[in-house]
């Protein structure tokens, strides 16, 4: 009976220590994922800001192109 109690105690001890190890392993993985997520959020915000800048620049270029096209068309009419 004592041998059986020792075996059961050892099994529970191994399971307990194993669960503690798995807990810390998973905690480290979760922390790594959080830091990666935060990094990706910052990168996304940066890309959004860059996108807004590019949209404004594109809009200005379209206006400039329209203005130049109008001037070219006026010069063509004057020439003809």
C-alpha cells in the first residue's frame, strides 16, 4: 500500500511541476504575441498616416494636372 501511495504521489508531483512549466511557457508565448501585436499596431498606424499623406499628394497632383490640361487646351485653341 505504501509503494502505491509513493507512485501516486510521484505522478501527481510530476503533473503539478509539468503544469507549472507549461503555464510559464504559455505566459512567455502570450507576452511575445502581445509585443508583436503592439508592434504591428504601431506599424499599421504609421502606414495609415503615410496613406493619408499620399492621398493628399495625389489629390494635389490631379489638380495640377487638370490645371495644366486646361492651359494646354487654351493654347491649342489660341494657336488654331
